[in-house]
C-alpha cells in the first residue's frame, strides 16, 4: 500500500531534502509541496494525503495552527511536525493540535523512516531527544500561563495574531482572510484584551515567544 505524503516547509532546500529522503522509502509517494500552512491546508483538502510533514515555523499560518485546523476538519491524514527546537512548549502545543509526531530536523535523515512507520500504523513518534522533557512536563501537570492565554484565542484570532506579528496591515490581513477591515480591527482589539497587551510590539514578542510566527528580531 502506497503512503501519500504532503511536504510543507517554507524553505525550498529543506523541501528538496525531504523529498529526496521520501523517495528512498519503500511504498511512499510525495504527492505535493506547500510553502506555508495555508497552502498546506488547501493541498491537503485537494490531494487527501495519508501523511503531512509540517514545518512548525512558516509564514502566514504556522505549522501548529495549520495542524489544528486540518484535524478539526476530521481528516484522516496524520501529521508529523518538523522543528529545529526541542522545547517542551512546542511539543505540548503540537500534541494538543492533534499531530501524531514531533521530529527534530537535525535528526530527520536518521529518524524519518521510524517516524513514518510509527504514525502510519496508528502510533505516535517523538524524537528521543525531547521525550524526557515531554514526560517530565506532563508528569507535573503544570501548564504555562502563556499556554493558557493562547488557548483563550479563537482560530481566527490566532490567524490574525500571526499576521499582525509579521507586520501585515489591517487591510492586508482583511484581504488574506477574506474579512472586512473593521472585522480585523475588532479581532485585534479582542486579542489585546484577552492577552492583556496594548501594543503591536508586545503582540509580536508574544507571538514569537509562543511559536505562532517565525519572525525574529
């Protein structure tokens, strides 16, 4: 049985490397490539892959939010998040979003075959480097205040927050999300109220800290 795979990463070189790795795996076919989370959602709906390899940090819509939206649609596609970082918060958000795997990019060439076999057979896969951290975090059952704050935002508010943090204007966000400018500004006001934040600069710092955007100072 062929496993259909969709690759989602905003770096052409990374996607090319992942495609090369995929082509070496038996019974695996790469059916599409996406450059951001929004394109990944569109292609997943169209191509119906069995597996999505999703970069965690992408412009317009990050990998965790794209995964959350994809899984909320009831898709059978399993998702493996790819990340450069082994922090507990990212792994926790990945699991809560509905992903089946969390793979460190620097270990992809070695662990990808294992991860694919695990998730396509209905199991979960987390790179061993972060497993101890995840177990410790969940054993303590101590969610971070930031995670609680992020969970108060709606799907649309998280989308608007990411785009705001990437420097988009209300008009540009309205065009990208097919909303009115007034609606975008209303979302921005609600986001700030929920997070207790008063400036775009603070919003941007929050989004970066929480992994909602790949923008860096």
